[in-house]
C-alpha cells in the first residue's frame, strides 16, 4: 500500500472540487483572508481561481487534515481476508478506547488520571484474537512528530503490562520518520527502537505492508494449537484414529 499515491489521488479530487465550493461559506472566508493578506480584492482572487487550475491548488483542502493516512489504512486493513469485525474507533469521547497502565479503558472511565493518553485507532479480530492497533504515518521531522513517536512508546509500554487473554496490541508505524536514526538512543532507526519495547507476545511493531503476513502467522499458530489439542485429547482417550488424524493435519 502506497500512502503517497493515495495522498496524490485525494489532492487531485480536492482540487477538482474547489470551483464547486467557491461560494461556500468556508471557501469565501479562505479567499477573503488570502486576498487581504496579499493585498488583492476578493473578486480578483475569485476570478483567478475560476480561470487558473494551478492556482486552485492553494485553496484545496489538505488531505492530511482529512485523516487521509488513517482512512486509507483502515480501508486497506479491513480488506484482509484474515481480519474480521474491523472497527475504526472514535478518537475522543466516552466511547473512545484507551490503554492506560496496562488496562483497556473507555473514555468515560479514563477520568483525569491520564489526560495525555492517546486513544487506540483500530480494532479487529484475527482467529479469536482481538487486535488493538495504534496507527501512525509520519514523514517529516519536528516537535509534533516527536510527540507521536513518544505516544507510540507509551502505547507499547502499556501493552507489555496488559494481562488480558486473547488480545494483541500492534503499533503500525509508517513513513520515512521511523526509518531515520534515533539520535537519543543510538538505534539505527526509530522503528528498531520501538521494536525493542515490545515483548513479541502480545505487543508488536509492524508496517502496513508487512501486517498481512504477520496476521497469517497468527492464523497458523492458532491452527497448530487446535491440532495439538486434537492429538492430546486423542492420546489421553487412547483413540488412535483421533491421534492419527491430528498428527496428519499437524504435519500437513
């Protein structure tokens, strides 16, 4: 999945909508502010927008402010054949979901004890395992981006302390930012630093493009556990056919 390709598709869509939105209240405000800032009349800028397609780009909505990265990620993950009951979770409010001190809490339960805790982005089920995911696409360096990096570290630390059964926490980290060196810790890349914070039992760090294959390993592990149970039950009940059937499938 290519984020920048999806971004460019959305920006083209947004530019194509500028003319049809030109008399909308928010667009008028945007044109007025731009005209006043650079010393032009409102009508001069409006006419320029109508005639000049390249100029319209200035007034098109930025896809990044429309949650484009989160939206395309959710659409992509929900299409996996090993993902069931996919949910894009609320980002705030009583029904938002948080991971705090190793516990899953709704927004209504969070109260004032962890105001800086960031909500979980997605949830789904893969082979009877409920997966909770924090998703970040970060391209450039900067203070806001470093805060996102810190958010993921906190998410992973909390995940290690979770004692819930049949759950898994995945930090999906995409973008050039995570492939750059972590100057504070000396790790070759920031994503390597994040991986060191996982226990690789219920907490993991993945990119969107290796997530599908990782979920496949969960399916295989679950199948092996089922087959092991078949063999074990057959053995204690002295049922040779049951054992043979289980071993044959296990080896297959």
